[in-house]
């Protein structure tokens, strides 16, 4: 990835050079402030005051120029509007064509202005992030909140592009009314759903979308998926490379793989205890049966992550075959009367976990403009699979035999999933398209010819040729050789981690706390889900269908909860505030789940389960949102990436939780609930304490 300072120099419009944020100066000042604080020349309050004033001056310079340009564009549109009024009274085909071209020229200048706003908004965001990293202080929140909420806010002009929308609307309306619609001159306000055909309007909308690419809900879900959203490509060549790698059907196959795997994980939960009993084991051995899949996933995540460096198609083929065999083993264990075969089947299913490949495909092969939607699709597929698994188990209540093979509520989940993976394998074989990895190399070596004419497409996607010659770049590079402490400045710091050890060394204390929180919430959720069939049967005599409905309802809360948090609550509070509150709520749910009296009601169990599960879901989204923003950029790619670390932490938590259930079962089912809840209580309290200690560094 190109250093932002160099990107700013390359992409800025020469005649507007003096009005961009002076990123190089700001970066030097941040470094000087750090040195002055260490030497005691300035205190923190003075540094914050000086930096705020300097950034205010930069934003004022940008905004005043932006307003001037908006006024110029508005004046041009007003003059063209007068010409349009004359043409409406005295229609002239050539005059209308000339007027449309004039409007298009205004549109091209508007696109340039939108790119100006985009570059400066990125510069402001990056310098604030750099300041926060240098001083370990969440200054960004204070600065943005205080400036945005002020009645004379200038920051709103940059980040909310206030005023630009009015220019876009005026231009769109006038161009739409000039279109040849079989003699109709209906306003866009009369037909708001009508698609605007003029390419200039599409280009303007595309530029606006780059400023506000997706809704908060999609961004929240994308971060929930722990798929790092790298910077958008700024040149036509980079977007063309991404489009060459993207294949819609291949993306759908990855999302279907995600959905089927989650169904496969949870479809056995309502019947695992009965299956264990039918093979001569205790009902609590269901912990081992369920957890064996997670044990294998600890190892499969690593080799699938490494394999995805070379191919996506072959790992998915291997995953489908292994999952097919695993489910067959799970199903035939009943007739073989073998608990060993049952566990081997679940281990094989875990060895087929290709979630690392699914994440990696979205991160590497989906264009940036739709990557957040694809990430949201990944989370939605997971949530839907989590709900459909138990629900499907509740429907599979038949019992019959075919050629000495038994089909009942215990074995049917295995047979159904085996058929599903076989059909998926056939679909995958014919429809998946392996992306061309050679384009990544070509992208790094291509240089557009100098002197190339900038056309409409180039204005849409960014300047196609460098504004500086190689010698000028080298000269500027020599001037800017000071070492930047962030990962963005040094090429060596951009190399991905090559081992678990090197990845661990990149983890800051705040990131370690986030991984602990992720471990804790996954542990609490696994305890709740895996022992639900045993607990509800012991205390409330629920049958398989009742357990399946209960678990399906829990799974169906995922998307509505994420929608509320991502759309509303995340706009009202900081992530770290939501992190602390959701942990406390989760702790309340765990405490409320304990059996402390002689009776234990279904109302108490269901209410506490809902509190625990919903709190854990909110916590997971906020936790991974923080992780995706604070984790080192070196962990955004390679085999040992941030997604793998979070997956390993969550999978390890599931393994420990399932082993706890089986171990506690030896003390009796009556003591199972409280014994398994006790570690959840301790780990949750510990994570809250760690969050409190690192609260000021969570940004």
C-alpha cells in the first residue's frame, strides 16, 4: 500500500495544491510534540491546545476553498438554468445538446471537488489516528465531537459534505430534465425511482459513495466478520485489477460454504445428548461430541489460511469432501454402535472448516466498493446458519430403516448434511472461478504512460498518471525520510507476520485484552448452547423439538441485534463504552443463570439465556470492530492474520467450554449448570477488570 503522504502528492490537482491539508507538516509536528513531551518542554494540555489550533487552521483553509468552489459551481448551474428556461420556450436540438455538454463540464468539475474533499477527509482522519497512537489518548473523539456539534462547525463541511449534496441534486435534476424521454420533461421529483441514464450522474454518485461508502450497519457487520477493509483503490488500473479477480458466483459459493458449515455445527446440538446415551455414554459426553469439531478447527484454520495464499478453489474442494465424509461417519456411528466413529466424524467435520478461506476470499478478491456488503453477507450467512441448524434438527423427527441403515433424529442430521455437502461439491466444481493471482504482480509493475490524456473515466477513478517525475519523487522522498513510528511509514513494518510468535509480538496490551474478551464471550455462548439440551431435559423435561425451537430463536436474534447496534447505538456511544456495558450486561446474565434455590424455572433459564446470548452478540460485534481498527496492519494479510488469531481464540474457547461440560458431568447432571457457569463468571469478571485497566488505550 502506498504511503498516504505520497498518495496525497500524486493525486492532488496541481492548481489546487495550496488548499490541501499539509499532511507532511502535521506529521512532523506530531513527532515534535512527542519529543517535547518526553523532554518536558511542553505538558500534555499545551500539546493538545497547539495541535487543535493547527488542525483547525488546516480545516478552515480547506473549507473556505470548498465553499468558494461550491459557489462557483452553483453560479454556473444558475446561468445554465436560465439558458435551459429559454430552450424550453423555444426548443432547439443543437442548443439542448450544447447545454447538456455544459452541464457535463460542471459535473466533471464537481467530481474533482468531491475527490478534493475525499483526500482531505482521509488526511484529517489519518493525522488524528497518528496523534492518538503517538500519545495513547483518544483525542479524535473529543476533537470530532466538539467540532461537529458546534453551531459554526467547519468539520461538518468536510466529513458530512454539507452543501455538496445541494449542488449534486441541482445538477442531477437539470440533466434529467434534459434527457430525451420521448418528449417528456417530467421532473425527477415526480418520478423519484426513475434511473438516471446520464453517465456523468453515475460518476457523481460513485464519487459521493466513496465518501459515504456504506451504512453504519453494513460497516458494523463487516467489522464483525473481522475482514479488514483496506483503502480503496485510487486509480483506474487498480479497480480494473479488482474487477478481473472478482467473480459473483464464486463469492456466492463462499457464502454458501459459510452457511452450510454453521448449519453443520449446530444441527447436532439438540440431539447430541440422546445420541451419546444411545451409544452407551453419559448425556454430558455431548460436550466432547460437539467440541471435537472445534478441536479440529484449531488446526484446520492454520493450514486453510496458509493454503489460501496459493489457491481458493482447492481448499474449498478439500473442505467439501472432508465434510461429506465426516457427516457420513457421524451418521453410521449409530448402526456401528461406536462412539469413536461418532467423534471421528465430528473431527473430520472440524478439519473441513474453510472459514479462513471464506474470509480471505472476501478480503482479497472482492472489489473495495462492495467489500463491506460482502462482509455483511458473511456475518448474515453465519447467523442464518446458526438459526437454521437447530431448527432443521427439530424437523428431522422421523425413524425408519433402509437396508439395515437407521434413519432417526440422531442420524438424520448427518445424512442431510452429507447430501448437502455432496450437492455443494458438484456446484463448486462447475461454477467456481479461481482468481488470477498474476494480476497482483502486474498491478505492482504497471506504470501508465506519461502525458496520457485525462478522460471521464480517469476523472472518475483518480488521476491516471503521476504528477511528479521519478526524479521529483526521489527528491521528495529524500526530504521526507524521517522515520514514522506507525506501520504506515516503514516498508519493513508492512511485511505480514510469518509465525504465531511474530504475530503475538505485534499484539499490544489493548489488543490482548480484546482477544481475552473474545475468548470469554465465545466460552459463555458455547456453555449456553452446548449444554442446553441436557439442562432443559433435566429441569423442564423439554423434548428435542422444544430445544430446537429455543436455539433457533436465539440464533434469529443475531441480525436484529446487530442492526440496532450498528445503525443506532454505535452512533450514540463510543465502541469502548459499548464494550464495557455489554460485558457488564453479560455478567448479569451469567449471574442470573445460576440455580440458587431449590426450584429452577423455565422463565429464569430462558430470560437469563436471552440476556447472555444477546449481550454476547453485541459484545462480539463491538469487540471485533475495535480489533479491526487497532490491530497492526501487518496482521491484515498473510497466513497469520488478525482473522486467524480471533478465530483461534474463539475456537479454543469453544473447546475449553465443551471439555468443561463433559468433565462437570461426572459430578452429576444436577450440579452441571452451576459448575459450568462458574468459569464463565470468573473469566467475565477478569475481562471487565482488564478492560477497565486498558480503557484509555482502547481506540
